[in-house]
């Protein structure tokens, strides 16, 4: 072994991509998600309402984090892409519920982007272990 941490693809039940990519990738303590789409679980159908899309995003992202051995506390940054700027209100509702402590919230960027996939997100997480063991 070269001393480098092994890369591990992270996938979850009920969520997948149309292309051959994982939901996320983890190397050592770092997790990068692929694009997380607000699909209804087990489908590639995007709900009509922004509220349902955002709820699906947070559900999928939470499951991806858990599958990678992380929690919401490990998220460093989230980026959202929405075709409708009014969806920020729906994002903010779950954002403040998930990250209730304002001084411990991760960084966030929200872009307005036209898409037939509705609201999407991606995230970066860092798992800090006190013992320094970052194996996947």
C-alpha cells in the first residue's frame, strides 16, 4: 500500500444516477457528493413542488452521509442549484432545522440554474476523528 487512503464509492438504496457514478466518493476523512437530485425515492421522478424536492434532497444527502460514516455535523459546505429563486424559502426551512445552531452551520451557496431536474445539491464533508484513523 502506498500510504494513501483508499477511495470508496458511496451509494444508497433508493437513489442513483443515470450515469455510472456513485452518490459520493470518500477518501480518508473527506467526502464529496455527486449531484444529489430531489428524486422521489427509488425513482428518477422529480416531484412538482419545491418543498417535496428539498425534502427529498435532505433525505438523500442524510442517507449518503450515513453510508459514508458521517453525520450532518461533518458537512463543511453545501451548494444548491434551483431553477426558481422562490425555492430558497423551502431550502431555508430545512437548512435551519438541520443546522439549528447558527454559529455551527456549514458554508452554503445557492445558484439559480435552469434544469428539468428541479432543485439539486452537492456537499463536502470532513470527518475529524480524534484518534487520526481515517480509513474508509
